[in-house]
């Protein structure tokens, strides 16, 4: 059973409303094991909606349309269904009576425009909307089931769950089982490098399929399997996941909804180590990311934001001589910041950041950022070369600092092959 979704609404094209219906329905179709091959958005225009309906009817077994079934003039989905099929519009007296009752019960007079909602293409079946007044519609167009549902998510979701998906499953669509995805989260390589490292898996795998997604310096590898049951899907995914993990090594830091903050805090908690931060160029961004995580207080104690050089001296004990010799944007200074903050904050592990975030160079070229991590076992510092503007440099450095802390705490080390994406100077 191939299902297609179509969201109607000019506000979606203008970017004023996020098309959350697309993700909501996508997740539910996947859970139900229904194939979902196309998803589109069209504005409030009868001809364009009708064309989108005809296209979907030509290639899918079912089409789910959301939006444009309300009472106003810009709600055109019903008209477009007629235009696409040549069916005439009929007026549903029963539904009109129910609408009038609905308003009467609330002691109010119904605006006549509401009667638009009692119109339907001839032969369409109404689908009850328990959360609103506009009913959904189901209509057979050639060999395709077409559903027209409200755009409002709170009305739409129960209708998809209680009506549309069970209906499609009864048509035999759910017989093909479930679609299960597993996300492996990585840090340390670019998307293209990850693609190269896994190229043969990508080429060879049809079930599970392998896909790559990049966000804020982290690359996610998605494995998606289609199977009769969740257990069989898990069996299909397991060997491919094992091979991805073997190749990616410590670059893999989590799965599915894991975040680097949660993974790092859990690791520290397991080791019984407390955490603190000492930040210059990131101005507290590392601390903010950590404290965004519920339960951080089990591990995290606090931060010193020593933006001015003078404070690096007075609060963190960075010797003037060291600054004269190496500058504040140096691994030497970052190392001392991390070590001394451990004493001042009374913590086992410190993440320290200094650097030149731009736009103007400070001592070193903009984007030259230094991260140091002190653990009870050792203190290490590394220079990172971050591309982009100030915001990107600071955000990516924050993420990198959390990952370098994870690698240090886990004992995996900062081997060049894992961290080289950021530690190689741009010219080389
Ligand atoms: P109404 O009876 O409210 O007019 P409708 O079925 O005609 O319902 P629309 O007019 O298209 O739906 O949208 C109503 C509201 O629902 C929008 O203003 C928007 O907030 C929300 N909405 C519509 N489409 C989507 C979508 N694809 N994703 C998320 N929200 C949406
Ligand atoms: Mg509307």
C-alpha cells in the first residue's frame, strides 16, 4: 500500500506555519508499515490542488490531504476534489442539521458560511471530527483512496489514528508489517567522510536502508528496516549497526534521541566524577548546554566565565608570564584554566575554552579555538580550526568541547583520526 500526503495552505508555503502534519502523519504511517513515497505542499488554489490530487491518484494507493476543509472562502479542498474528479458537489442535509444543532446547543446563531462544511463531492463518505465542526471526507478516485482532513493538528491526529490508518490496514495495507528506524549519532567526521567510510554499506543495503543526516557538526546515520514485526526489523538492523559501529569506533556517541549532554553526564555519573567549566570565547555556552539537561545537578557544579584576560589571572591563576609567552589563545593557557578551575570549583573534570571567535582576529586567526579538558587522570588541550561566522564558530566549538570531554572521560583518547575534522588547519 503506497500512501502519499498533501498539505494544503498558502501559509505553509510562506513559512508562517510549520508543516508539522507531515511529520505527524509520516511517523504514524511508518509505525503502521505503510509505504510513504511522496509528500507535498500546495497553496490555496483550486487548479493547483486539483493537479496535485490527480498526480497522487496516478501513482499512489491512498492520498491523505490535510487542510482547506473549513468554512472560509480560502478553504478549497472540497472544490479541488470536484475539479480533479469531475464529480458534482452535493449538499448533505443531515450534516447541515447537525451543524445547526451544534451551534444551537451553544446558544449561538450559526453564520451561514458554515454550511460550506456540509458540502461534499458526490459519493464521498464523511469522517466524523470529534474535535471540531469540519468533517473529513473519504472518496475513491480511480483506484486511489483520497482522504480530506482538517489542517488543525488536534483535529487531524485522532482522525488519522482512529479512522484513516485502520481503514487502510483493513484494505490490506498494513499486512506488510512495520518500518523501524535506528539513528546512530556520530561526531568527528564530515558528512562526506562518513559517506565514504560507509559507501559500500550504502550501496549494498536495501533493507535496512542507510541514510546520512548532518546537524551542528554531528552526523547521524539512519538505518531503516521494513519487516513483518519489530523483532524481525531489529534483527535486520543489528548486523548493519554492528558494522557501522566497528568502522566508526568512538565517533559513535549515542542512538536515537541521545544528546551529547546526556551521554556525557551519564558517563560522569557512572564514574562518580563531578564537572565544572571555565569559558572565555564561548562565554558560558558550554555551561548553558549542560544545564539545559534535566538532572545535570547530579554532576555539574558550576562555571567561571573569565572573558577578560585579567580574570584569567586573578580567578584562574594563569601566570602573566605564560600569557606573555603564549598569548591567551593558546593550549598552554587553556590547560592552566582547566587545572585551576578544578581547584576553584572543587570538581573532578573541567572543560575549558578559550579562542578567537571572530569576526576580528584576536592573537590568532578568527575561528582558532582551544579546548582543554582536565580529568583526575590527565589534562589535555587541542587547537580547533572552526569555519564560519562568530555564531557558528561558538556553537560548533561548544559541541566539540562536549565531545572532547566525552572522549577524555571515556578513555577513548583524542586520536588524530577521530578529531582531525576540526584539528587540521584550513590550509593543509
Ligand atoms: P479550519 O476549520 O480551522 O479552517 P482547515 O481544515 O480549513 O481548518 P486550514 O484552514 O488549512 O485547515 O488550517 C487551519 C490551521 O491549522 C492553520 O492556521 C494552522 O495553524 C493549522 N495547520 C494547517 N495545516 C497544517 C499543517 N500542515 N501542519 C501544521 N498545522 C497546520
Ligand atoms: Mg481553514
